[in-house]
C-alpha cells in the first residue's frame, strides 16, 4: 500500500456526506494532540460566557443553590464497590 498523503485524504473527505461532517470533525479532533484538544475545549467553554446575564439575581441564586445540592447528592456519597 502506498503511503497516504494529505492531498489523498483531503480528496476522500470531499465524499463525506454533509450530515456526517460533525461526526468527522469530532473524530479528527480525537486524533489531534492534546494541546489542540484543550484549546478547542477552552473555546467551547468560553462560548457560554454571559449565558446567565439575563437571569435575575434571585433566579441565579436559586440556580446555584439547586446545582450545589445536585452535586452534593451525586458526588458526596459513599459507594460500595
């Protein structure tokens, strides 16, 4: 088998159906070095910045209270393994 080149792979990518591009993108990112994955994750996380700006202070406080309660219930328990 001949050694694959980037151009050969790119030509094959043109045949990927549009509805599978997100899946392909995710797979390619699994193969990239961890630093690139970290940067992609950081960008994705930062994209949520300001997501709670339209919440009232009371609603946000209720949200935090509920979140902390759920975390405690899920993660602060003894497990018999």
